[in-house]
C-alpha cells in the first residue's frame, strides 16, 4: 500500500514539476542533457565569436560566360583566412588578416546586436620600378534587431532554432593604399577610399535563422544552411548569382574561459 502511495505521489510530482523544467532539457545535437538554466537565460549575454567557418560555392555571370568559385572563410579568434578557388582550374588565392572584433549580444528583452570587423594587408612590389604598394582593407558589418526562439516543426524541436529579425544593417569598407618608391626617404603616397551601405527594414521584413547545435551557459554553437539566388536582366541579357553552402559560429561568453566547467 505504501509503495502504491509512493508511486502515485511520484507521478503527481512529475506532472507538477517537470513542466517547470521543459526549457532545461537538451534539444540540440550537442546540448547537455539537462541544465538548471533556461534556454533563454543561456542565450542572454555578451558573446565573443571564437570560431567562424563559411564554405560556399558561388556562381555568377551569363549562361554562356559563367564563373564558379569555392570560397572558404575560416576565422579562429584573431586569425582571418579566406581561400578562393576557381572551380575547374588550378587557380587559388588566399587572403590573410586579423579579426578586430567579432561579437554578438542578446538581451533579456529580445534585442540583439552583432559586429564583425577584420583587416587585411597586401604588399606588392613592382618588378620594374621596385615601388612597393601596400593595400590595407578594413571591413566592418554592424547589425541590430530582435531575437527569439522558433517553435518545433518537422524534424526541429521547440527552441532548437534561433530567429534573428534584422532592423538595421550597416557595412563599411575602407581601403588605404600606400605607395613607397624604392630608395625614397619621403613618406609613402597614401590614398583612402570608403564604401558604405546602410539598410533599414520594417519589423519582420528581413530575418535569418540559425540552428542551435549546442547551448551551454558559456558556449553556443550555431549552424546555418545557405542557398541564395539572384536573377537580373539587362537588355535581354540575363545574369544570375547563386551562393550555396553553410556557415558555423562558435560563441564564447565574454570574459569567460570556456575551458572552465560550463554547467
């Protein structure tokens, strides 16, 4: 009789208590089985993007004159590397640089912001004049908007995906070119050019979705499939641009050492 009462009590406690922790069980591929922090509280905070990897195949041009590229962007803390290859040829170009800042912030009120800024430096020496041209490019992308989880659908569990609704996006590319003549003591000739774009969107007009592969208190792993297509026609000549692939982001809580115990 006592055993029966204990079993009934256990079932009643499960019915009452378990719903309180529904956001604490793992749903992502590499999530911890259980966490005593809700999924929202684990996302909320200031994050450093410790690793970023993007692998896409890009094609552009007309049907008769199409170029297909494989572009791989790989960042690891402060290191930036972009490798571009023309498919079907032996042509490969590498661009190295330094990450100046790569951060994401999610607040408890559902607002988010991100900044991605890197710098590349390329030096080329003219074989005839021996003049050295140094080109420094600084790329900066700032985005603001709102964030929320998506409900479960098809093979996705509830709160397994993160929706970022973009409100503002600002991109700036600054190019500084210095030309130093061989043997000249004078300061190098310097020119600066700046390109910038600003985009504002109505609420819900522009959004991106990330899968949450892992969500811990101090670390988040995000994954996104990419499949973009743009078609333009000018004077009966059609040009298309496609980008297909994926990208991944590993986020580490700002000011925390991810080697520490995370749960």
